């Protein structure tokens, strides 16, 4: 019964907001400006939507305790209403207000990694509407470290529900211009904070079961979590995604981050050898051959390559994605590179694998989702 009621509610609210979005004129202002923060806070308190920078990606914010605001977020993004929204806070005092239970491990993780790119799933209190949590009895909470994000939360006096500020399924935005490309005219305001620092979404860890479980990998790695709270597991849905499973965290079921062209990841038989020059050359030779075949068929081809390997390519539109020696540089460039493929009009895209870096789990999770799990292994 609850799911039927939620579906009806979301369809009704989504239709109402789709009619409203045609009339919106999106304002873009400097996210470091006090006056812009105050204006954005007023919009949020009035039930509107504001895109703002975080240290991970740009978020699309609305009042987390308002079902109407949640419905607007889903409608603006074209996001499935069973895909839960993360609630952003500016103080750990919010935890017992939003969560029905705050275990000691949650407090330990908050002390170690907040403000920062970590989201914690806890049992929710009734104050958090089902519209925000996708009908789940749990709530995902994080405290961002970006000064504009924290200033906005504090100035608004709200808890802010904020998924990534992109059209659903598209690469997440790492620049204000990416937000405008996807959502201009559908939201009230964009706070421009320049390029984000990390470039991929927060790590999500579920603390509602017997063992803490990673539902989405990110900059905070399993090893970092384990060093604070002991044993941590990886959700099996990350390894074997199911279309039937109800997503407990954003992005667990649906295709995400995808460019418009068809993306295929090409990797060596041993992904951990991606940084080996000989293996990198073999992967590049394979991609070059595939690119030539597609070009001869009349397709526009783009290639995503590490900085160290770009010299191997003479075919296609080559876009560099950081260094294989530093996953941080790859993460910071990945989504922008996927959008550059669209700008180049690429119909077919081949990407090297970026395994073997310090945060390769998070990077490959995003890249494989963008590729719809299309992977070519070379022997």
C-alpha cells in the first residue's frame, strides 16, 4: 500500500513541477558571495531548488523535510522516485534529529571523515519524509566540506536533500556550466563555485546491518573505513547489479554517468597491470584498431586515455583523463571528459581501464556504469 501511495504522490507532484519548470528562469551567481548565499537560502526556504558546489560534485538542493521539494528534485532531474536522496547537514547535532538510531560506529566515522566525502545510512525518524528516502525506512546523511555548501545549509536553516545536479543518467557535474547545460530553466538558481576538487560522488556506507557495508565506493576507501571501525563489507549489488533489487543508496540500480555515444572499456587480461607500459601499449593498439574500423564505417570516435598513454594514439578524438599514477587526477577529470565526448559529437567511445590506482574501485564503478558494463578484455 505504501509503495502505491508513494507512486501516486510522486506522479502527481512530478507532473505539477514539470508544468512549473517551463516558467523558471535559472539565476547563476558567485557561490563565494554572501549575498548570493542569502538569496539561495531564501529560495530553498520558499520551496525552490538551488544547485551548489560540494567537494565531490555539484548538488541539486531542496528542503530535505519537504515532500514537495523532493518531488521537484526528482522532476527536474528526471530521476526515478525510488532512488533515495542524500540529506546534507552542517553539524553532527543533526544526526539524532534525522536518525532513529546513531550507533557508535556512525559517530566514529563522522569524527574521522566529516566534513568530507562520506555518506552514512541510518534508520530514519518520521521527520524525514518517504519522498526524500525513496520510500525506504533509512536515511542517507553527509556533511560536505565545501565552504559554499556549508554556508548555504547554515544560512537556510534547513537540512538539504541534494543528489548530483545533472539530468538523470548523465555524467555528474563538476562545473557550474555542466549544471546549466542539463538543468537551466528547470531549477531556480546555480551557485558557481568553480571546478570541484574530488570529482566523483561520496562514499556511501550502510550502518543499519550487522556489518558496515559500502553501497557506493568513493574517495574514502574501504581501507580507510576499516582503519576506523574494523570490518567493512562491499555490497554484493556493486559486483552483480540487480534490476529487481530496491536501491538502498543512490546509483545502485540505474545506469549513470553515461555520455551520448556508446562507451566501451578496453582493458588488459590483468586489470592491475594497467600502468605497465607494455600492457598499456597493447591496450592502445587494440583501441586504435577498433577506432579505425568504426571511423571507416562512418562513425565519430572518441578515446579516453591516461596522460602517459596519449602518445600511442593517432586515430579518433583523444581526451586525456589524468594520470595512471594518481587516481585523484583521474577522478577529477572523468565526468568532464565524458561530457567532452558529447561536445565532440562522438558516437562511439573507447576508454582505457583505470584500475590499479589508489581509488580505482570508485573510478571503475563510475566508468563501468557509464559504459553499461560493456568491457572488452584483451588476451
